[in-house]
C-alpha cells in the first residue's frame, strides 16, 4: 500500500515537472544528434546434433541512437535491429533505451526504458573481462522504470521503481544459434505456485554511489526478478527459464591500491516464493577481480586479469542449479599494442573450480581499419560435457563453440 | 688593527648574509617552478577544443579530436576532463583526472559502449594516451611538488631566455628517470621538455608553442609537438579553441556521473 502511494507520488512529481519544464523550455530550441553502428558478422559454430538449427550464418545488427536536448529536458531513443538472412524467423527489433529525463539542480527525474546496472554480477557481465554477452548471447537492454536521483559532488542516491517485469531477449523462434534455440520464454514466479510471463509488479531498487580517494563504492538494495538465478523447466521440446523474485542487498567496490585495480562485490539474496517444490534458499554471492597492468618499452600494455566468483550460504548442489559461475576462476591477458589503430588482443581461460572438467577458452582481436570502421575476430570453446539430466554450470554452453568475425561501421 | 677588525667583521657579515640568501640548485629550481605555478594560476576555468595528430615511423598520419575542461582548485591540483570526439569508435570516451599536489592523481575512464566507468591504475599512467606519444602521466597534472628539482643554468632556446632545469618524478610508477625542462622566463611555461627513460637514455622531446596570452598575464601554448627519438613516432596536440577564465560547473568533474546525458 505504501509502495503504491510512493509510486503515485513519483508519477505526479514527474508529470508536474514535465509540464513545468515544457512551459519553461518554449524559448529554448531543440538540439539533436543521431548516431549508431552497423555491425554485420559471420559466425561458424561447431556442428550440433540438431538438424533444425543453422550452424553457420551471417548476422546483421544495426544500432540506431537518437538524442535530443532542450533546456533541462533530455530524450534518448536507442533502437536495435537484428536479422539473419538464412533464418526467416530470426528478425528482431527492440528498444534498448527510450527515456525522457528532466534535470533540475541536484535532482534528475527519468521515465522510460533505461539500463539498470544494479550489480557487476548482473547477467550481461558477471565477469567484466570476458564479456558475458558473448557467453549468454543476450543483449544488454533497458528496463521500464521511473527514477528519482539526488546528486551531490562525487555521490548520488537513486530510487528506481520498476513497474513491469520484462522477458529476457531470447530469440525463441530463431533457428540460428545466436539465441538458445532450445530455450523458450522466461516465466516469473511472483506468487507461490504461479507463473507469469510479462507482468506488472512493484519492484524497486535503491542505490547509493560514492567516490572516495582511490576507491569507488556502491550500496545496493533491490527487490525484483533475479535474472542471475535461472532455473530451467523442460516442457517437452524446450527449456523455460524460471525466474524468481529476490530481495537483495550488497556492496560493490572498485579501487586503485598499490598501482593495481581491485574489484570486490558482495550480494545477499533472499526469496519469498516457491514453485512446483522449488524454493530457492537465501544465499550470498561474492566476486573478486584484480588487474595488474604492465607498460612495455614498445609503448604497448599488458594487463594480467584474475577474477573469481563464488556463491555460498546453502548446499552447493542447489547453487549449481542457479549459477553458471557458481565457483569459477577466470585468468586473462589483455595486450594493447598502443598503436594508432587501437589494436588489442584478449586471451581468457575460465575454469569451474568445483565441477569436474568444465572450462572455457576465449580469444579476441580488435583493430581499427579507419576512423569509422573497426574489425573484431574471436572464438570461444567450452568443454563441459553434460553429466546429469539437466545441464548445470558451463554445461549449458557445451558444444556452442564458434569462431566469428565482425565488421563495425559507426555513423556519427 | 681597526681595519683588520672591520675587514673580519664585514667578511663574517657578508658570508653569513650570503649563506642566508644563497640557494642550492635544488632550491632555486623548485622556487622557479613554484613561481611559474603561481604565474599560471588564477585562470579559474579553461575550456579547449583540440586535435591530436599521430604520426608513425613511416609518416602515416591519423587524427583524434577532443575537448578538454579544467577547473582550478585553490590548494589542490586541478580537476580536468577530456572527451574524445573522433575517431568514431571512441567517441564519448572520457578521461577524468582529479589532480593532487603530492599524491598520485585519481583518474577514471568512461567507456560509452559499456556504459561503465573504470579506474585507471597508477601503474598504467606511464601507458600511451590513446595510442599517442603522450602518456597518461604527461596528460596529468605537473605540480612542482611531484618532482625533485635541480637548476642547471640559464640558456637560450629559439633565441629566447630559458631556465634549464632537471626534474625527477617522485611517483614510483613513473616511466621516466628524469626530465630536462627549458622554462621560458617570460611565458613562465616550458618551451621544451626532454624525457629520459628508466635506463637514462633520451626517450622523447616535447616542444611547446607558439604561446598566446589568453587571460590577464597567463600564457598558454597553442601546440605541443612530441617526438619519440627511439621509435621515431610523433604526436602533435593542437588547440583549435582555448579559453581561460571560463565558468565551469564542478559537477562536470564528478566520477559518479560520467555517463551524463549523452550531450
């Protein structure tokens, strides 16, 4: 009840300020800009056992961003289009961002679809380095939200209301292996024994962010779907990710100590609902990252990367069902040539420390062709043979080995 | 006898007086550096539009475009932010520096593609700034307290009178064993800096100028040309617009808001 009142108040404040701002802004002209990228890529997968999937394909991705500003009003529309010519069902288009923001002295008011990075452990980058968009094949997209943010120097406090649970961007009807062809729409457990697809809810987040000397930290409180924890239900032909609502709090730290970058994150999660005998237990997630840079005589840079993520607080068998990275170590080496083309290599090795014979290897190369064009080449290999009826940990990606080449053209 | 006494007395007075005002080369160089710092202060805020031309050993050229904002702080190092406008793949990338008098600067890099703000480690400061011959260290603050100074002599560079001084960075992660600064007597700024690597060999030479009086009695270079004598690579930083005395909000230099609004 209290949350409904708070929501109404937030909407009222937003509407009032929108009208006020529009009146104030009449004298001020709009300033606009358009930018984006066209990113065709070719992927060659290791052939799988299914005749229904396309193993080798070209993918055309276009990102279009429109921004407008007038007085204190800011508007952003970020659209993405994706299509695979060999696969008629693959076309997707969606708004990654679509928001309006009003800036008023120390306060920002935002309404629309916007990114919500509530945790470094969020699905799209559980490891900052290996870029889990590649591992999970998911797009980073915004969430529906109303946000009120207070700003001081080197600190911010945000209240974010998330009124609608949206599905993950699985391309469920696609035959190309860009999405999981065998994974169906997400289902959400927001009441005991009830499943929902897209649904309205009263989720919220509170965030406090501050920079101190040599250290940045964030405190987080979140009530909403736990997209990091997905259980899979099999419906006979495909898997349904079943997403539970969580109440979480935690801290996220980034620091420059002894000449190196150190990262740390801790989250405490609890759950209220159950479905079909599944009742996720409260537990904690901890992540640690270390980056040691070394500048070479050639002007290039070598960065040694170590990251570790673990979940604990309940039985490890249960945690294995939830997390791909329930106890995983990542070792990486990033080599930047320091040349005019911004050439960079990344070699990464991921090892599950508690599950037998599960590991992954990554290789990426990026360079600039000219001031508007970039190419990226890469590969991924996962070794994790399925041991039980349901795939756990890295088994979910077993066999999804590929090499790819991407050509990026920026229009800005 | 009286003559001898007065001679002894005046010799003693002279020698005591001289030693009171005499400076060691280290003190003299530091005093000049502080005087230069004082002469360059009082600009309040600075905004610039710059291009950076990178030239490799074969003579191939590529261009970077960026803007720079600086906010002067009274008793601390300045706040500054560089935003890249070109090439297209790095457009929107921001480098924020909170400079300090003695301790190492805090630096952050905002990566728009990931919408993430990353701290730059102290060790990385000797790394190349956007593939140029400038390092993050060169682009950071040059507070006198961050060096050990030594005065060499007064010489001429391009027919101008300059103080030739040696300075050794005190930062443990510096890539230089020393720098030789040729500081112009009138501009109160360097005309040339020679950078020596850890082995003590000449690494880079930076030339500053032409200088322009931009605000009150404050001069600033409109171009810096740096050449790596070991790799033969060069970089030219040229100001298209440079304004001092500008009113700039402190909130622009806030590391928690680097994502900004996209404008």
